[in-house]
């Protein structure tokens, strides 16, 4: 298995533009997580899905952020409009069972820079 | 005012030494713990886990110790190598909650 795949690896955009980050979880994993990592706040959980259904989005910073999972093999995190304070590394992770073993497999991340 | 970045605790060791990285967790109801390693430019990578019904678990060159009385977790790395240089995170979960990650410790290994 190729592991969790994220694209793009790097994104540079201007303030006000829409940004879409993409994730392909490991096949067979029922849970998908989106995290944001910054030096200021560390690793923060934004939202997670179980069987393509959003379970907890309490970590989503504000309405400019939205996430979807149209099928078991694809998820997107969208920021519209983007702001410089959104600059961070965004990770997608997947796991077999959030309530059991809990081990999450992380993708390589997308480094977002908003100018 | 001026913003202050996250200051990671740093552990510096010589190659071949044993390293001990500590973590204090917050939730006494947590029953599952994981250590992750994050190398520069990469996502966190699973190292070892432990459940609350155990107080020690060993892997290859790594040992995790759990002290539930004082809510303390440690990761011991034997014969530390330059390739072990990374940021190490502990994570905890309890029941139906998701993982909660600590702030991380940077390990620097000098050859």
C-alpha cells in the first residue's frame, strides 16, 4: 500500500484565494482525520470522518474552512477565502478503528503558504 | 504584542547513548497511548503504543513506560543513532475520544 497520499505537497497562494487540499486514505481504513500543524499551536485536529460521514468538526477554525469526503478513497479540505494566518502544514491521517487501536497513519502533509 | 512561537523542549545526546523522552498526559481517563516520531518535512510516524493495563512495552530499540499514578509516559531509545533525530510526540485517548497530541520533544543526536 502506498500509504496516505496528499496533494499538493506545497501550495503558495495569495490572500483571498480558494485553496483545496486533497487526501487519499489507506484503502480499507474507515476513519479519516484532518490536522493542522503550526509552531504556535502544535498539531490540532480539525475534523474527522467515519465511513465518509463527518463526526466531529469542532476543531474547524471558522466557516472559511470546509471538508468533504464524497467516497471512501477521497477527501478534500477547502479554505475560502484564505488568509495569511492559515499558513501551516496540513496533514491527513487514516485509521482502521478510532475507538479501538487508534493508531493513525499520517500522510506527508501539504505545506500551505498564504501571502 | 509580539507573538511567541511554540518552544519545543530539546534533548541532545551523543550517538550510542540511551535517550529518555518524557510526556505528562492530562486525562486520567485515557486508556491508550502512542508515541509518534516526526522527521523534518514528513508526517508523524507511529513508533510504539501501550494500553493502560500495562506499565511497560518493548519494541525494537524502544521501550515505553506508563505510570498512571502520576500520569506520566516515557519513551526510551537504546543506542541512539543520528537517524533518530526528530520530534517525538506522545498522544493519548480514552474511550470514544480521538487522539490528543502533546506538544512534542525534539531529539538531537550528535555523531
